[in-house]
C-alpha cells in the first residue's frame, strides 16, 4: 500500500516513454490546465485596467490642451510673426563701440618733415583694437603704422617724419584697418586692473640739453631714467614721449630693448626738433599686454 508521500515522489519521478516530458513539466502542465481560465481572466482584466487608465490620461491631456495650451500656442505663433529679433541692437550690445578719434596735430621734426599725432580713445571695457593707420601732410603717403589701443585707454597714434612740401601743411589721418579683439570675461574679469598691473613705469631725472652739436649737426638732447616697476619683463616695449609746455609741443618715439622687471634704464634721445619750449615730458606706453609675445619669459 502506498502512502501520499510515495505517490508524490512517484509523480515527480515520472518519465515519459518517449523522454519528451519530465515529471516537473507534467506537474506544471497539470497546474496550468486547472488554472487556465483564471489566468486568462486576470490577464484580460489587467489589460483592461491598463488600457482604461492610458486612454483616460490621453483624454485628460487632450482636454488640457484644448482648454488651455491651444490658446497659448496660438499666442506664441503670433508673437513669433510680429516680434522680430533686432540683430542690429544685439550686435551693438555685444560688439565693440567705435573708437573716439580726436584732433590731429603736426609738430616740426626736420626740414620738410613733421611728426603727426592723432589722439584715439577706446571706450570699450572688454575689447582692444589693433589699428593700422597712416598720416599725410600735403604729400600722398602709403606708409602705414600699426599700434594697439587697449580697453578704456587713450593713445597718441603717431607717424614720424611725414613729408610735406609746404611750411604750414594740414594733416590727414586715415585708418586702413581695425582688428578688434574681445577679451574673455572668465579669464580676465577686470581688464582695467589687469592693464594697470602691467603698465607701471616711472620717469625721473628728466633733463633737456638744447642745440647739442654732434658731427656738425645741431641736435636737441633729452635724457631721463625709465624704471620698470612691473613684475614683468618686456622684449621691446614701445613708448611715445610727449614734450610738454602747458600743452604738447612735440613727440618722440622710444623703443627699449629687453626691459627687465624692476630695471631702471638710462634713456638718451636726440632729435632735430626744437625742445626750446618744453619743460616736462609725458611717456605713454603702447604695449599689447594681452600678447604673450611681448613678455620675456623667466629663464630667458
């Protein structure tokens, strides 16, 4: 006589004569047949509930669009048609404002030649200009000069030795090109402080010696000490030296080779122009402090 446990073990140990169905598979098949109707009902009900809530969500969203969003979309389409973007205003806001060009002055340089200066100011806080220009004084000239105008700085754009056929010529100033460079606000958030930290120069011991004869030519001599107070060294910094007597009476060009940080250099300038009325000087550095090639790197 078999016990229920023996029957279960024999049931699970059933082997198909064709070896196509194991005892466990037979057990699952029996369970499925007995519960097939229930499984079908559960599946059908689940699909019905899913479909019901999916359609309900769609109906609610369509209702929201019809009642509220449709009118908003129409208003947006109307605004796109009626409100065009003012690209000119956007360009003016993001782009550079024009340079402010001042007066042009002539100063005696040598017989038949003049030094011509045009004062130019850059009103932009985050743009600097590389300006290529030329001056003429009655005689057409194609000789160009390139100088940099830093942000919110005023620079005397100067041409030296401009020829003229008359004793009292009028000067013309022509800008051939302006190359604007925009500064990165993240890299240089305060351009003014950045520039001021790199243009610290001091002038001392200024002396004028007039009509000094060298090789039979009477020249005027200007000497002074130029101190580089910056922690930076420069390969060949350019300076415009203005001769002052109440106002500017003349200009000189000064280029100092390899001016090191903390160095004081004795400057000796000679010129055929008359220093008679000059009593002091003003030295304007014209250095592109944003150009790494201007600097002497440590170790050089």
